[in-house]
C-alpha cells in the first residue's frame, strides 16, 4: 500500500516562495474551497508533477514556474510503502529530480527518463494513467475510464490486477522474437555464405584433383611414348650390333693381309734394289773398257758375258716383281675391301653409340618424368590445405546449423509463450475471473448512488448497459450527471480491486469539482455514504465551489485565497 503523507510546493503555479504544505493523511475527509484561480487544484498538479514529471491539468512545464518569481520551483511528495519512508523531489530552474528512501538519496546513474521508469516500476508500481484513474477524479483534463481507448482500459485493469508483468513479459518476448528473427535471418545468410564457400571449395579441390590426374596421365603418355621409342632404338641397336659382328667376321684376316702386304712390298723393294744394282753393273760394263781400280783392260767377251748374265738376272727380277705386283694387287684389293668394311663397322659403331646415347637420354627423361609423377602424386599440399579449409567450413556449417536449430527451438518456445501471454491468453483468464467481482461492485456503487441500471464490462472492457426495462445503452447515452455516477462507481470499484489485490492500493482519493455540476444534493449524500464506507485508511480530498452546502459533510475544511498575487491556505 502507498500511504501518502504530505505534499509541499513553492514557486509552483500561483504559489509563492514559501512552501505550501498539505498533510495528506490528516483526515478521512477534507474539503478544499476557494475562488477560481485561488489555487485549489494546484495540489493535483503538484502531486502528479512530483511523481510523474507532468501536471494533472494540461499545462506546459515552463508554465508551472511561478510567473512572478520565475525560478526555484520545488515540489515534494512524501509517502510510505510498507516501512519505507520515501521522498520525491522535483524542481524547475534549476531542474531537479531526487528520490530519498529512509533519508538516503538514491544514486542517479541513469538519465532522467530511466530514473522515472525506475520510480514507476520499482517503487510506485503504477503509471500516470493508473494513478489518475484510481486516485483522482476531476472535471478539467481528466479522461474517464469509459472514454479511454480499449488499449488504455486494458493497461489500467492489468495494473489493478497486478498482471502487467505479463504484458511486460509479452513486450520482452516481442523483443526476443524480433531479435531471434534477426538472428535467424543472419544465421540463414551466414549458412548460405558458408554453403557457397563449401561448394566453391569442393569445386576447387575437384579441379586440383583433375589437374593432378591429367598431369599424371600426360606424364604417363610421355613415358609410354619414350619407352616405345626406346624399344625401337634398342631393336635398331641390336640390328646394328649384329651387323657390326657380321662385318667384324669379314675382316678377321685384316692383320694377316696387312702383314702380307708389308712383306710383299718389302720383298718387291729388295728385288727392285737388286735390279737397280744389276742395272748399274750393266751400265758399268757398257761404259768402261778398263777396270777403274786396277786399270786393266776388261775383256770384251767377259764384258758381254757379264752384261748378258746381268740382263738375264734383271729379267728374272722383273718377272719376280711382276709376280709380286700381281700378288700386291690382290692384297691391296683385299685391303681396300677390309677398309671399306671397317668404315662400315665404324659407321655402325658410331650409330650404335648414337643409339646408346639416345636410349640413355630416354632413360634419364623417363626417370625424370617418373619422379615428377611421384612428386605430383605425393605433393598434395595444396589439396590437403584445401581439404583442411573445407573441413573447417564444414565445422562452421555444423555450428551454424546447430545454432539455427537452437534459434528455431527458441522461436517455437517464444511463440508458445506469446500465445500464453496474449490478451486472450493467461491475462484473459485472470481478467475473466475478476470481471464478475468488478461488475458486481460497479452495480453496487451505482445502486448506492440511486442509479438503477445493469452495468457490465466484457472481456474487452466494453460496456453493456441495460435499464430495468431491458433497454440497451452506452456510456455516451447518459447525461453528465449520470456519467459522473458511472465514473465514481468505476473509481470506487478500481480502488476496491486494488485494495483486494494490494497492487496499487493507496489511502489517497482526490475529487476535483465532482459535486459542482454533475451531482445533485441526493447524489452528493449517496456519494458521501460511499466515501464513509471506505474505512479509516482512506483520505478523501474534495475540491469544490459549493463550500456552503458541503461544510457539514467533511471533517476538515481548507480554503485557498489569492493574497498579493500568491495562493495561500487560510
């Protein structure tokens, strides 16, 4: 329960630089009177301004500052919640917003808006609209419950029944749902991105594998081609070697033929030397009649004989040379044949060497290619690295999918919770339980004020009003006085429900000019009966121009007057 103790204000509207102090729990009933503009309703504005930062009437905040002093506006409201004593202080020029709990000022780390939210939700546990529907009934800028929008009606009832937590939870859930949707959308985008990365990586790995495979295939084709060439060269080399062996067999007498040639040549030279010697002897005998040594005459017959013998000898030598020439011709012919064959052998041997070099080159090239194949097959670094990245992408995708499943589960949970927390959910069940009580109380208070209709609110807080003759009405169908009776009945009903639920239960009730135009004498009497039934814990303040007819109905009378342009209590 909120037990309001005091409200005090200075330089607020028409009040001066001296605090106007009003004790709120002094009397069960208090009448406030005064002329127009004397400051009767200032109390309303002061209380709502201190608690909610806005006046009850439609007055702009700068206009709240006293127009004469123009500064140092201060409003304080004191109240008890349980055993805690709370003071709320607000000021204008300079701006001020302070909360004290048991004499200790709360640290205002947050901004004004957040601090106000803290005051409403954590301390007062009601907002401006609920406050004005349960504590204040006025004629000025007050909007009765029945003239509020359905949404605002529901909010007030939820405050009364202390089920606004479900609306808060619903709003929180909406935030969670929205955030979850963003997370799901982000998850989908991330999932698509990673899946695209995986697809691209798969394609790239396939390309690398195909590249390796194609390269190995090309190398293998080159090896086969070279091996085929090697086989052909080996066959040709075998044929050449066989030919060389065959030719070598044809010149196995080369040494003997060469030696024979040398011998024949030397023998021929020896014979020719003999021929030359014999020819010199013949020339000697033909040229000399005397011996050059002994000077004796050479016999002619002897000379002739010697000459004939020498000529016969020469003829024998010449015949021998002729025979040797014939043999040399045969030998030379054989040597030429041998040389030709040896040249063929050399040519084939050169070819064999060339073939051998080619085969060796092929062997080296094949070894090189086989090494490249081995390196290509073993050098899978790029593929391994890409597979590693692919594995990482897959792990990322698994994590994303796991998160997505969690988000989907959360979304389903949020959906169930939202259905429960909808107006037609758990709140509707609670409201449905209390509607009969509310309607019973409303009709009780209407009857007490001699207003005999059947008034019922449905689950959407729309009214159904029937007369005793079963005629259907709406709130707008009635006169202002009848509307006021309905408003009062609703006000007391809300207060009774609040007291029952101990939600926004409070001692304070302020009625602004309720009796002046909307209630006649009989209605006033019936209303005062209801007020007196509220119990000793209720403090009712009635602001009115009808002081002369209401004095005897109230325990305390406060009168406001304007003195020297400032409102004062007399």
